[in-house]
């Protein structure tokens, strides 16, 4: 993903971020979001979190929220819950 961003291939990077949110396990989401935030890639972290909220498996979404909360990522929990309550675009 970093290579795509560095090369200006934002569409490809965005797809990888969306795919991460749609398929990673809860610990994987925590790791990916934490890495993005540490690198100053807040938009990337938020893309992952939004993708998580679009999962049909609501238990998986709740598992991610619980993992983020357990990891002390309260800002990300708040972001996810806010995103999940917005009407679809």
C-alpha cells in the first residue's frame, strides 16, 4: 500500500485499504490502523475503519470495536461508531 501511495496510485492503495477492512481479523485491523496512524496516514486508517463498518457480519464489526477498545484505541472506536451510524451514501 505504501508503494502505491508513494507512486501516486491512490485508487490501488484505496482498494487495498478497503480490502483490509473487509477481510482482516480484529487483531489485524488493530495492527493495520495503528501502523497507519503511526505513519501519519490518518485517511488510510479511516478508510480501513469505514470498510469494517460496511461488513455484513455484524459480530465481526463488534469484534473489531472490542479489539480497538482493548488496545486503547478509543479515538478509532469513536470514529467507527460514528461512521456506522451515518446513512449510506
